[in-house]
């Protein structure tokens, strides 16, 4: 009973906040929040995005972690969010932009450094720099559940907020870092990026909006971002297919 009441109160507070934010959508601006975890190429596209026509709204972007972006979109503070999926809110509609392999960033001189791919069993009790539970809670749950099913005991020694920080820690010899394949182009102190052998874990990024906020401007933004990411999406798909049918 209490849980139902709290949910109702939360819904009411969101409705009030949405009403307060209605004026923002009528001032010539489109407010969008995005996750700083996104791969560098996607970050560059989002940060440079703008409408072409003079009478279109001006994009105002904010970088936040996922839970704050979700709440902001639910409350109407942001008209759209860009981040990692999945997102388990029925009020939100999502559109996938990229699907990247989960990669392991391995420090030099590590026993797994020269392996072409890493089996999940290789990571049993291995010091790991994991996906942040606070920054990407649903991704963290998916990864944790995956290894639990395999009976593998993950030894997560750190959960940095950004992938850049995770790679830096791996380069310093702290452990093996988990990152999306979009970050695997980075070269830092000779680290190696390797996929999991079964390639079942991926990291999906996309756009999400409230289902009851599908205005023409919001649709235009989604279509614009979809168009601007088309080349990157094809490159990622080609990279994934090549790596899954040949040597890394």
C-alpha cells in the first residue's frame, strides 16, 4: 500500500514539474541532456548538433549522468535525453543509435595482454575496474547478472564515473577496465583492448523522450540526430561484423 502511495506522489510531483517546465518549450529553445559516457565520436556529434533553419529552436545541451537525465526527461526539464540503454520506464520511448561490443582494457605486462579475446572465466576474481553503478545503473545490472549466471565471482575494485578515467586506471596497472568499443581507439601507455570471447555483452546508446511529449520539434531532433549518426552507425556495424568473423 505504501509503495503504491509513494509511486502516486512521485507521479504527481513529476506532473507538477512538467507543468512548470512547459514555458521552457515555448521560448525558442530545445533542452537536451546527454551522458558523458558516450563514445567520443557520438559525443562530438551531439555537442555540435544544431538545427539549420532560422525559425527552428536553439539547442541547449547539458552533460549529466544517466539517472539525472532520466529524471529530467520525466519531469519535462529536458525534452530529450541521449545515453546508454536499457531504460526501464514505461513513460519513456527509446530509439537505439549505436550497439557496441563491451571491451576489456588490459594493462601492459598483464597475463591476458597477448590474448586475442578474453573468456568470461578468465575474469574470475581478476581485479576489475567496472561500469559505474551510479552513472549507468541498468548497464551495471545487466553485466552483473550476466556473470552471476555463469557463476563467475567478479572482483570489482573500482567504479570510476567515466570511461576515460577507467582507461587511465587500467594503464596504471590497477586492473582490467570494462569500456564500450567506441573507446577502444584510445592509445594510452600501451594498453590493449580485447572483446569477450562470446561477445554476448554489448552497450547500446540511444535517444529517449517522454511518450506524451512527441512534439514536432522533438521529432525533428530525433530525426536530425539519427541522420547525423548514420555514418558512425554503419562504421560500428562493419567493425562488429569484421571482429566477429576474423582476428581482432
